[in-house]
């Protein structure tokens, strides 16, 4: 497969992250709380020495003023990829909106939305 880097940015990095999530899903299965999957992903990222920030805070600025409410992305990996983890029956439209908002606020290139709630792992790539 030969994808253009413009349409599919950070291919190598996203495949590595999705591979980590597949490993976590293979070992832990479905039905656990999101926090458990996040802990396992954090373990794997540390093991593979991939730089990341967990629960990264993003402030919202309006007309030069920082608003009192902010967003927290599950992971920002290598300062360029947002990883949002879910453990629900299905991915909802609001989950896509969250990742797109994180991408806009963070100026990251790629968003990965991963759902551990089904019998199969569901992964979605989002770019602005």
C-alpha cells in the first residue's frame, strides 16, 4: 500500500500506536473501564520509549482571554498525535467532535480514536 503522506500523515507512527492498542486489546479483551486500557497503553508507550503526555490539558482562548473550561486529551504522542481512548459499544459522533477539537486546539497533525468496547478493536484516523 502506498498512501500519500498528505492524505495519511504519520503512517509509521500511527501503525505503531495502533499496534500497541491491538496488543492491549488482545491481552485485556473488551468490557473494561477506559482507565484500565489507558494504563496499559501508558505502560506500552513507556516500554517502547515513545514520548507522550497523558491527560494533556488544552485551554480555549476567546478574544485573547483564556476561558475557564478546558479540554483534556487522553494522550498526546510525540507532540503530534492525539490518541483518544473509548470503551463503549460504539463510537459516537461526539467522540469524533472531541478529537477534531483537540486537533484544532493542539495543532497536532493526526488524531486516533480507538474503541475497546467491542469484540474487535475499532480504530479511526482523523486529520484536519
